[in-house]
């Protein structure tokens, strides 16, 4: 009888310890989950800042470029095409920003967040394939417009050289922004995967 009581007490003590251990593990999981979500939120803030700077730059470039090309008496077709190209790029960037702003990292559905983030990452990966040919065509047209308006002269060559240098600098900055967004979204997607494995 005493033996059964002793075994019963030991079992009860083991249950109590297991329960305490389970509580600690649950708390640890919650803290880890909160930490990862906080880290994702921080990375998302950085992505939003990067994209916002692109939006501000695009919003300034659209009216300025339209006015400048118009004032240089370039063809209406070139001016309108450039304005449309800039407006489409700006619109796409704003639409991605809106999607990112709506993502809820604190308590949102991580599967849905991952799908939307994956779509944004893919957009930025594909964008470079579209942007490079588009810019090469546009730049060739731009050079043609300058030479048509001003003829071949040292001033024209200077303007073309300046445009080429400006284009290369702008392209490099754009490429870095693109890579940063892809890298950060990739890091967040990895963290989401890590959280889902832990569930």
C-alpha cells in the first residue's frame, strides 16, 4: 500500500514537472515568435522606406522630365511616351507600397503575408528584365531626339555624354534599390518559413 502511495506521489510530481516544463517551452515559443515577428516588422519598415524614396523620386521626375523634354522641343510622341513610361513605373511602385503597408506582421496570417511578399519579390526580380531593354530603347530614342533637334556639335556630344553618365548613375541606384528589396523580402520569407516550422 505504501509502495503504491509512493509511486502515486512520484507520478504526480513528474506530471507537475512536465507541466512546468511545457509552460516554459510555450512561453519560450511565444517570446521567440514575438521576436521573429518584430524582426520582420523592422525589415518591412526598411523596405517601405526604400520604396517610398523611389516614389518621391518618381513623383518629382514625372513633371520635371515632361517639362524639360517639352522645353527642348523634342517630339510630342517622345514627350508623351516618356511621361506614360514614368507614370506607369510610378503607379506600379505605389501599388506595391500599398500592398506592403497592409501586411500585418503582429498577428496576421503568415501564409497570406508570405504569398503577398513572394509576389512583390517576384515583381522586383522580373522588373530588371523589363527595365533594361525599355531603358536602352528609350535612351537610343532620346539621343536621336537630341541629334535631330541640335545637330551634331560639341554641345550635342556633351549633352549625350552627360545623359549617358546620368543614366548609368540612375541605373546603378535603381539596380541597388531593386536588389535591396529582393534581399529583404527574401529574409522575411525565410523568417516566416522558420516560424511555420516551429508551429
